[in-house]
C-alpha cells in the first residue's frame, strides 16, 4: 500500500488555509497544520481527522517570530514532504506617505521572511519526496495576491511582500524544478474571507472569489506531473478588467 502523501499547511486555522487543509484531509493526506491560535487549530485538526486525514499534527506558533519556522519543521515526523502550503499572511492598508515602519516589518516578517525560512528548511524533505514519487514530485504552493502583480492604492507594502513571494517561487523553480521540486504562487483578487472584511463597503462578499475556487486551484496543482512548472496563477474577480483586486 502506498504511503500517504504529506503536507505542511500554514495559516490552517481559518480562511483559505483551513479550506486547503480540509480538502487534503478528504484525500487522506498526512497533515501538519500551523497557525497561531491553538484552540482554532484543534478544531480544524479534529475536522481533518473526521474527513479522513491519515494523520494530523498541529503546531501553534506565530510565524512572524524569527525562530518559528524552525519550530514548525523540528517536530516533523515523516522523512519526506510532498507539499508545503504557505497560506499564512497578514495585510495592512494605508498610503505610503507616513506608513508605519512597524507595520511594514510585520508584513515582511510573516509574508516573506517566514516563507523563505520554511522553504529553505524544508528543501531536504521536499527533495526526498520528489525522489520517492518522481511522477508528482514535490510542490511548494504560496498564497500571494493580485496586489503583488498589479498595483493597488494603499496596498503598496502588502503588494511588495507578495511580489517578493512570487519571485521566490520563480527562483525556486529555476534552481530545483529539474530535481522535481516545483513552486507556484497563487495570486487572487479579493477572496471571501475575514481578511477581506475591511473592504466590504466597496466590494461585497458576493462578488469576491470563493475560498473553494482557491482550494480547487491548489488541489489541481498537486495533481500535476513533475514535468510541468506553473510559476504563478492570477485569479481575477469577474466584472473587473483582470488587474484589480
């Protein structure tokens, strides 16, 4: 019997990360779920077990802490990692004029630095998975933003963190895809999650991208062969010109 595929999912306690974790649970994956809130994380883990996950571990940690990425993988038990899903993130909207440096630092710590450290630490495990399953290889999937591709007023700093994430995925493909480790950044417009509640007066939830569409994009990527690189996927909202959040 084939060994279950395994994934680390950050930001797994809510929104897109939670949706991805539960979708992989339905497929019988072995999961390590990461988020800050241990109570929320425990609820998602329980649901994942009920849905069929072969095994579920949780790590309650704030990934903005410089030591946190190492903590995530220090207790990881399997000897290979089929998917590293980077769904944790934070946003802060304000014009560049007078933008607080503390908010800048927080976003880069969580949205850019933590993914870099996790990818760097996970590479031996990802390479091992690619050798074990050369047909699929191993995948890094990072939740970026359309704001990292096209400029949005008041989201320059957030967009910069996500643009760096897109570049990190492209660089990983340039270095590792020949060995079966591939990366994709998914860059959606506004997704119907708590993180987008601040803009409901202008963009109603009914016009936002459903979480399920982002989840389906992730599972489709995980089904691709290791011969196909997808550097990034931009998901635009219907009714826009395709380059607005």
